[in-house]
């Protein structure tokens, strides 16, 4: 199927979205959509102009359905298109299969860089493949790791992963994890390694953003004019944090809420200045 036909077909199918998310997410709908994606589209789908390969055992029928119906990370993608400037380096935490990373990297000016971090080892090659397939081989770097601020410091952290590529979280102990020991990374270590003087932060890391707000706040205050973060209720260092708590933490670092859609927030540090998105 050529690109124009693919766009027309997906565009026509989008008119059916009025039937509602509940119907689209039902088991029969997921089953039928998955068949269409694999047999008609060969497992490759357009997501906001970027071709995404879903031909991997780590991609569930549910995730294929979300991408097909333009519901995969929809709020995050809309806010990135609206607010992320082209002339800034980007760190993405929680790269998953590369849908968001491909959108980011493909929109950056020449010479700008994207570093995408993903904890699930089964997603790393697919993340790389999708980013590179969208013309981002030279500007994007994919890292296997998870943001964690362990006490005492540790080189690895225990992680659990769900049945789909959407689910992954830090475990309190190796016994509670799914057997994955993932290299620890911190925002400070990434900035030092890649020598970013200014960067935008894109994050969907299931509550681990709390650690960044606490332990890497100096870097955010100094170098990060824009954050687009999907916030999650979490427990951090013995304290239960709600989404409003996390918003307050960001505001205490000097950020204002520029916009939000559901639990995805755009934070801007006006003191650092930011070019408008184009």
C-alpha cells in the first residue's frame, strides 16, 4: 500500500471514532483492528506523519489498536507538536517503541539532538529501528536505562514490566520485580555525558519524575526551560505524592503550568527563555 493510499484509508477510518473509546477498546474491536494492522498494513502505521513499525513481539494488539486510531499517547503528542521548539536539544525519559521519539527527532532543527531513555530491554531495538526509519539516525541516541535515585547509590535498579509496552515501573525489591535489572541513570548524569547546556525534558516514567524534581532540581532550574511530563501518583522516599503535589513541586522550582491535557503537563521556566514552537 503506497503512502497516499495509506493516509486516505487511515483518514477515512478516523471518521468512525465517534463510536467512542469504549467500543474501540473492546476485545472484538482490538482483535479486528490487530488483524487489519498486520494483514493490510504489514504492521506499519502512520502516527502524525511518522511511520511506526509494530512488527515485534513486545507490541501488543492493544498498542497497535491505539496507534491505528490515533489514541496512543495522544495528549503528549499534541502538546509536543504545540509547544516543543525546533531549536533545542531534548531528553526523553520513557521512549517505549519510539512513537514519541520519532515525532520529536523528526521535528528538530539540524544539529539538535535527542537522547531517548527506555528501561524495558525488549523495546530497545524496536525504539532504535523506528527512530532511524524516520530519518533520525544521526540526531538521536537511544539508551537502555531507568531513572532512579537509589539510597545508597546503585548501578542497577529492579524493574517490572506489564503485558504491553505501555507498562513499566520501578520495583521496591528484586523479589517484587519481573527479573529485570536495569542500569540506573539520572538526569544529571545524562547532562554531563552529552554536554547539554539547555534542553527540553519529555517524560513518561510512571512516577519516577518525583526523583528528578527532588534530586536534580538544580539542573532543571539552570538548564531546562520546558518540561512536558505525564504525571503519575507515586510514593517517593516514603511520601505519597498526588498529581497536584507533583505540580506544586514543579512550581516551587520556578515553573509555571502552560497547559495540560488530563495528567500530561507543560511546564515552562520563564526565567530561562524559550523560542516559540513552529
